[in-house]
C-alpha cells in the first residue's frame, strides 16, 4: 500500500523558536539564531536574542513565544530591537553554535552593502504607443516608475535612465 500525501507542502525545516530557546540556560539570551529560509541570501542574516517571554500554551497548537532580538537581515543591522511573535511557531529556526558565532560576526563585518538602482521611467507598451500615434498625440511619453520605500527595500531610482518595455511574459514562450 502506498502513502498518498494530501495538502500543501512546506519548505520549512528546523525547530520552533521555543524548542530552541526553552532548552538553553537563561533562555538563550545573548545567543545567535537564524532562520533556515534565510540561507538563500549570500549576505548574513541572523538574530541576537535580547529577551524571551513565554506565552500560555494553547491546546493542540504549537507554542508561540515573544522574543526581542537584534535583527541583522542581508548584512544590514536594524537600529531598534525587533519583536518576534507571529512567526515564532514556525519550525524554521536554527541555533548557531557558540564556536561559529564569531564567524557570523566576521561575515557581517566583511559584507559589502547592497545597491540596487532601477530606472526612473519606462517606455510605453507597443500597442499603447500605436494608439497614441494614430490619435495624433505625443507618443514619446514615458511612464514614471515609483519605488516603494520600506525597511528592507534598498532600491534607488535613477531618473536619467529609461527602461525598454519588455514584459517577462514573452521570455519563455515557445513559437509554434
């Protein structure tokens, strides 16, 4: 008899934050923890535990915990402590051994800051340009691109550059 799996698959592997910190002396204050999903980035991403507050256990659910951490994400150190609560139940955390902690801090010190510059505008799509030319209107209009600001967004706009219109939809299409 074969086993048939039903439901969503997950890419999380590791332990929950409470499983790791609950077994350490002083609940892991001062230790480094990382998420396995951060392994996809080449820059170091990890947390330094500042304080841990256990929460009440709810029946048949993974235990959540309130953890205040110093967060380093993709080589950038956050200015203020971050509270981890809503994702603390996910089995995606890994404790960094004490003998490897200095290697992680050295990687952070040697990390180059990321830079991403995007064009400030984009040309009109071909069909829209043809419609404007047909209606005797200016077809040299550029669509301005707006970059959303955010805590983790490092993109900058260069208003002197214009991107060509090339939708990614057509990149992998096969001609028949």
